[in-house]
């Protein structure tokens, strides 16, 4: 299969290449695409060097699938050009997520919605993916009424510039090209992406809107506070979830242990709970600190951690492509 990776030199692009190789995705020809300033650079895939190609050259090569991680503007402009030549696009930006004509897919939850008409498929936001993957089977069992989520997000979610800022600050230097309006080392920023007119950030509103779309349920109420912390390896989330129906805690454990893609890490006697350092490099969404909210009936508290570059981005995108192959919607 001819595969284009758009944004191949970025943090997510690099992880896409890693995940494609690890999962033995049937790549017969690889087209790593990046911006003008990366021309002349090479990337490595399965021990072989590949020259970066331009967007136009990649479109002219008519790849079977293009996995995009190059920002919303590039996706809006370039994804339809790939789709026009018959390429299936899986897009990691926010450009198409809430477009009612596009599917927003977490394969374990809603891959069955995909049809031959879907040429541009949206990969959800990282912090949304790990939350809905942890919750969708509980939603089926007990019907979620409302989620209150606070996130603790890794700087890798912003990209290389933010990783450099953290490392420079940690080394005692001022950041040469800061990604954030404030220092991030020894600090916490209650600010991810841009502020919207309602006072929430775009990241917070992604969690509200994408959750309803992925779970196909507009009745689910979500309120979010998204926070950047000086951490790498994964995003963490404190979830407070109110259900319509009451649950037994044993049943919650049973459901979570049986949820594909979820790993329960919850042995407080051994100080065992999910942490970004343990999620790093893994595809599983780790769930722990599972307990009843004693202040309110039918309400559960959970702590959810996942590698935002893996299940939150690259792994989910590659899994979408794998599902499309399985469903006969993506062919060489
Ligand atoms: C972040 N959600 O962590 C973004 C990345 N898509 O900033």
C-alpha cells in the first residue's frame, strides 16, 4: 500500500512512522511529506532512509492512504486534494472533527460507522480519545449524564517547540523560542489552545463536543478544565462521572477490565496507579483510582492516563487505517 505521512518531521509524524512499522502496516511505498523548510531532509523508516517529498509530489503519486498531522490549516487545504485523487485521508488535526459530513473515529467505539463514502476521516483530540475509551462501555451499562474532567497534559501535545522550552528551562536557560506565554518548568498553565468567546479554551470545548459525537449521544453533559503541566510521556485526567443508573463498583472494575484498549492499574495498597512515565510508549489507556464519589449518588471518580502521541494520536490513526482495510474500505 502506498502510504503518505503528512507532517512526517513533527513529533506526531515521527510516532506515526514508528507505529506503522511496529504494527507491520502493509507499506509498499512511503511518502514522507513535510513543509518547504524540511525539503532536503531525510527520515528513517524500517532501517531505510527516505527523502522528504513535497505535498504536490505526494498528491501526484496518488497514495492509497495519507495520514495527516500537520495542523488544521494544512489539513483544510490539502486533505480534499488527496481525496480528489482517490486517497483515503486520516486527519489528526481539528479541521474536520466537527464537520457533520465527516466521521470522528475511535476504532474500538465507532469504526462500524465507516462507509465507502468516507474519504476524509477525523482522528479525535488526544485528551478526548483516552477519556471516551475509558468511558464508553460504562456509558453502555449505566448511561452517562455528566462528566467533569480536569486534565494534566504533557508538553508533547504542543510539539517539539514546547519540549525544547521545557528542557531549556530545566537546564536553567531562558527558552530560545517559547511555545507558551509563561514558563512551563516548575509551573502549571490552565490554558491549552486558544480562548473562546465563552471563556473556555478550544481544548476544553473539543472535549465537550467530540465526546458527544463519538458516543453518538448529545445528552451527555461535559465540563472541562484543560491544564498543561511540565511532564512528558502522557496526558492524565481526573474524571468525575455521573450516571443515570446506579452501579456496583465490582461491575465497574469488571467492565473496565473487559474494555478493549483499557488496562486497569489500581492497587492502592501497593501505591499502584496510572502515571505518565508508565503510559509512555504504550498504546493502552491506563485507568485507576476507581472510587465512588461519596458526595453524590450514581457518581464515579477515575484517574485516566495515556500516551498522547500513541493512542491519543498515531496509534488511533493507524488503527483507523487497519479497520478500513479489514472492512474492505481501503485497498491497495
Ligand atoms: C495538546 N490536545 O495536548 C493537544 C494536542 N492535540 O495540546
